[in-house]
C-alpha cells in the first residue's frame, strides 16, 4: 500500500520507528510531520497549544499539509496521535477516499494535558480504526464517536532497540547499578528521593529534574540532564544491572514503552511497579521483579544486585518473553492493519499465556 504517515519525524521518536516498521512490512510510506508544517518550535508556543488545543495553528497546519500532498494518491492514512489535526483536515482525507487509522499511545481522555487533545476528540468520528493502549480508552473513544476501536500493548522497535556491542569505554561511561531513564514528573521525585534515602545506588538520566522539589537530594544521582537517544539510550540500559520502570500517574499508565524496550535490549533486570498489565506481561520473580512501594522497590534492587545469576536469569527470560509476545513494532502494526479489515470492534490484541 501507499501510506500517508502523519506524525513526529524525529528519527529517534517512537512515531518515526513506527513509520520505519511500515516500510519494513513492504509499504510505501510518505512521512510528514504536522508539527513541522506550521507550528513554531518554542517552549512557550508548545505550552500555548496544549492549553488552547492547537486552535491557533490548526488551520495553517491543514492548509500546508494539503498543499504537501497535492497531486498524490494514497491508499491509507496512518495518523500517529495528531493533536494538531481537526475535523476539517480529516474531511479532506475522506474526500480523497483514504481509509484512516489513528494510533495514539498517549492518554487523550485523561486530565493531564489540559486541552491538547480537543481536536483529536472532535475528529474521532472520521477514524476508520482508532488504536489505543489503555483498556479504558476503548469505551472513551467509542463514546466520542469512534467507529471502531482496538487496544494494543506498547511495543519495542526491533532495529532501534536491538542490543549493541558494548566496549570497555561504553561500560565506563554508562554502567549503573540501578538506573532510571526518563523525564521528571511530580510523583517521580519523591519516589526516587526515597530510594536514595534507603541506600539504593541510583543513576538518573533525563530532563526537567531541576524542577523537582527534591532536587537537592536527587542531584548526586543525576548523571545527565538530557534525553538519551539511539545507541546512548540502548547502552545506558544495557550497561546497567537493574532498570526501573516508572509509570505516569497522569497518563493512567499500567505499563509503558519501557516495559517492552528494556527487556528486549537485554542486560538489565526489569524492576517495575506491580500492575495488572505488568503481571500479564511477565512472570513475577522469573522474568521481572515488581514492587508496590519505594521500600519494596529498594528490597528488590538489593536482592538483584546481590545475585548476578538471578539478574541474568531474569534478563534473559524477560527478553525471550517479550519476543514471544510479539510486541515488536512490526508485529503490532501488522495486527492493527489486519484489524482494520476485520469486522469486530472493541477488541484487544491478546497476549500469549505464560
């Protein structure tokens, strides 16, 4: 198929990974980034758009995208989230005869992002298939007018997240006992500060940690105040003994992309919050370790650090499990494309039993 792909085109973004997976599946993909078409790259503008639902820039985005695809024919439009795209743009796609898939791994029906998803919700009735990653999003999307909704688990990319050869220099730069790679969020500061208080040898890589009320206590653990991308991201996790999987409370997460990426990369033992979805993905104590409090997390970290054979056994088993589940981008996307042709709605991609 010839696919019009609309989503973030930064090469290390998960959106770009999904576009690459569509190409690996044999499709011709024209990738345009709606944000790059007309939305100025500015922290102030970004905040304004989240609070106003992109209303100021949506008409310009629509005009520039329509101009960019003028004279081209497509079989399908795959829209990766698309908060900048409203009903007027979707009507243009429908007028051209395109079927439309919208995949969104964010939480457009939650309350964390102010009005960011107003246009997305107003355009749900134009989706031929809406793919979401939360169980509750199924009913929420249907209530907003979506014709057909499927739920999938988040996925890793088999190319971008493939294990890499690790040199002595890599080990010197990236080795950690316990690592968290991610952005500061209000609930994460107190949790990680408590781990440090409990004696967990923690390393933190990510941005916005200067905003934490606990920044003075966290600062000794912050090793890099920037996003990690590409090989840096993979090696920071591969060279660690234990990797933490923290959720976003505001996004109603029960698992995240890290839940698939970390096990696939190998190396680190996956240590995450105990949720129904994590328990569905991994056998506790055999493929991953889980916790329900900072105290239990610290105990799990100490146990894993004290027993290299246990860590290696869990890491290897988690990698085999994530592959068995078929949670690569390629397999997830192939399933979504098949679901577009299926009759049933309100379905979820089943995971293999343990």
